[in-house]
C-alpha cells in the first residue's frame, strides 16, 4: 500500500493512522496493537494511544506492508505526530514501558470519588421512601458535634430530618421546606410524630423552594440570619413519591401527562416546551441539560410531531424517542438511557433547577453559623459540577491567594485531615482550605456498594460537604 503526501520537516510528521488487529512494518519502524495501545518499537518515533483501523498515511512517500496472514477487523481512526527522539533513547524506553503498563491495566481511568465504607442499614428499604446515603449524612452531622439548629432544604418524606432529630436530642430548632405540597404534608406529619420524645424541639415546615431560605429563616427568627444555623442539608434527588406517581410526568416507564413541575402551581410544563418553544431552544435544552448526543435527531422529530398535533403524554414522548433511537445504540437499554436524559433535560428546564441551585448554594452558606456545615447530595453531573465549582468559589474568593505559589496551593488542596480533633470523623479524607471555609470532601463521597445494590436509585449520588470558618 503506497501513501503519498507533501514533504515536511523530517523531524516531525503528522500521521493519520488506521490500525487493524494485526501487525504492520514500514522501513525500520514496527507498528503493533496490544490491548487498545499502539506503539512504535524503533528509536526516533513517539506515539499516543490509538484506535483500531486499516491503513496509514503520512506526509512523505512510505511503502507499508502487512506482516503475517489473516483477515483484519477494522474499527476506527486516530491522528498523531511523530517526533525524533533518537538522541534520547533512554527516555523513549521509559515511555514505552509506561505505555505497556497502561495497556496491562486496560487503561481504566480512576474515578475521582471516595467510595463510602459505611455499613448500610438495610431496614430502611422497607420504607416507602428510602433516604439516600443516610448513614453518611449522619456522619457529616455526627453526634460528636453539638447541633442546636438544622435546616432541611429538600424535606421530601423527612427521612433525613427524622434521623437527624433522633440522633441529636439537643436539637432545638428544625426547619424544613419543600416545593411539593404532598411531600410537605407527609413530612410534617412525620416530624410532628417525633415531638413526644423531643419536647424542646421547635419544628417549622414550609411549602417553599430552597431559594427562599433567607426569608424563611428571618420569618422564623429575625436574629437567626445573624447567628446562623449549625447544619443545612440539600438532597437534590427526586423522591420515590414523585417518580412513582405517573400523573406527575417524571417517570419514563409510566404513562401520564407531560407535566414535570416540582411545584404544581408553576406555570411552565414540559408539554409547553415540546409543543411551543422554538426548535433551537428545544435542541439547546436536550444538548445542555440532557447532555444527549442524539439531540439534533430528537429535535427534528419533536418539531415534526407538532404537525401531527404535538406531544401530550409521556407515553407519546417515549414512543418518539424509541423511533429516533437506532437499534445499534444499545437496544432497550439504549432508548431507556436516551429517554432518561431527555426527561432530565425537560425537568431541569421546567423548574429552572441549575440557576436556582447555584444561587441557593451561596444563600445557604451565608446562613451558616461559624463552624456550621452544608451537605449537598447531587445525582447527575450537571448538578455536581455546579456544587463543586460553587464550593470552590465560596471558600477561595481571594484572587491573590489563588495566584500563590504551586507549593502553597498544593499544600492547601491536598492537605489530609489528621488532627486529633477529627479522629472520630474518618469519612474526611482530603480537604481544601480557603479564606471563608473548608471543603471537607475534595472528592465526592459515593454510596457504599451494598447501598447501590439494595437501592438502585442511589447509584449516581454524590455527597459534598463545606464548613464555614
């Protein structure tokens, strides 16, 4: 096979490579594939990871011949640049060894998270609503810390709040809020049922979004904003009550109206977005909020559906997604994953979740007392990314400090929690210190393997914690 191209600097050549499951040689350079890695075995050529393919073209005339006999399976393409390192053969050999070691471990990138080793209380799975990472939340607000005031920004069925109340008999004030009236009614009954064992506790519950936290604290006690509260929790996941109710429109598997409003009194529905918004806005929602790669096809299908009367039920939307998802995209699991991303995108747009979250994180941190902690459980990458970046912005507002030496920044970012005061808080692995606070979870904490097995809805949960100085 001859490959022609314009002459270039012999010290650096751009190659477009198509490698098959086999072995090729040209000149004195040997090209070989092994476990997803391809490398050059001769001196003078460096090469990055490639995918499988079937031919090679470079910038000068090279004759390429196959070594061995067989039928090759072709798979992909990659582009790289070769550079001469003939004067540094020792450096190349060390790189080659590093590539081989990566190939042996399958090139699996380490997940940047901390797996919880907390023993999971399986008795909670018998409840209608299963609070996610309950043991880990109780560790964050541990009994070794005195907590007199607690705010649950996403009350749900009061699973987390009830556990915190029972773990802290010294608790005097518990404030809960939820935008869903049905969840609020159930949570209020649950919390009030605990008062006979906690006579000194004053509970307050509100049918409000957590973006109103400052006004609600002021309504409870005008001095509360000045003194601050000791603990705040935000569980950004949907409760089982909402998902299992097909009339709310959140479930991919149940047929119901295209609603998706967290607040039933809200004006915007998913049906409005699908049938009335400009097609470019529908595409943007799918692309940015659902991170859906097939967004353009889905956008066109949705616009075409308007000519037939539009989409008015979750079943109709799921049928559209099934027809727009090719068989090669994973069969049933493929369209379910696509539908999950589409439903997520619509829910975020209907409730303006991301902007509300970012503003509320700043508000919640402002409401903390010195030494108070804010714990946030996120369930998808968009939420977790906002939580992570907002926490960094909150603690590190001093630009001069941020621009300090590498050594100082490294010590701040990678410092381990080894002080005697924290021996009981073994969940703290790495911290990031800033001027205004400390991030206690440099990497998010994820559920234990046992919890993921028993409660599949917890699989994507990530817990991050920040403490005010």
